[in-house]
């Protein structure tokens, strides 16, 4: 997690990429656009604010096909590190289909804060591969519209929760069935 650079990042930067025929071990994306912009934070804290957007017209894999896929994130971080002290994100998918079911729309959103690294470790600390997640606090919400899962039809599902290492808590779970 803790990656630092020897020189501070510039006070402003912009990136705009168009990607075609992207193939990974997880799936294929025929066309995608990635935008990023970093600026000085308006609050005179010396922190940077980075905004990222990834749009893909489709995603196809052995397990999942999605017609529209959009991910956005807003990060606040120091000029010498990309590790955010705070971040929010939104991920939206239209018409995801899998062998288990499909939906009309899925939306995930969340907020992450990173505790200072000088905080004391907890008793029973996490294994080394998981320890990087310990200082993170995450609050999240999700919504799925018109879900069909084998023989189950759900008009809308809302759920949300929080991550406070080592605890994952689901705080909200609500489903609307059969137009009720």
C-alpha cells in the first residue's frame, strides 16, 4: 500500500486514453475510454484531488457480459503518494448477464478513508497479505434493478454496509418483490 515517490507529483496533470480490443485474463473490452485529472485541492491543505473515469461500451468474459460499464473515482492524496487519504467511487453497469442470471442495472458506490499509518496495530493483526487493508474504513451502498436469478425475480434490491478491519457489516438490506 505505502508507495512513495522520490519527487513530488506535479500540481496538475490530465490524461485521456482511448483503448481498443483490450484482452485480459478476466475478459475482453472492445472499446474503452480512460480520463484522469489531478489538481491542487481547493482547501489550501497541500493535498491533491484526482478524478478518474473509465467508460467501456461492453465487457465480455466467460462468466459475465455487460453492455455499459462506467467507473468514476475521486481521490484526495498527498503530492508524494497516490495512496488516498480519502476516496469516493461509483460503478454502474447496464444489462449485466451471466449464466446464473441477469439484471437491468447495477450501481455500487462508496467512500473510503485511510487512517494515519502511525496508529497502533490491533491485537491479532491481520496476515501480511491482508494487513494493507487494516487502516481503511469503507462505507458502501449497492442497488440492483430487475434481477433475475434462476427462478427468482426481484424488482429492486438495496444493500449497504461498512468495512472496519477486521469487520464487514451489512447495515441495510431491502428487496422489492413482484412490484410490491
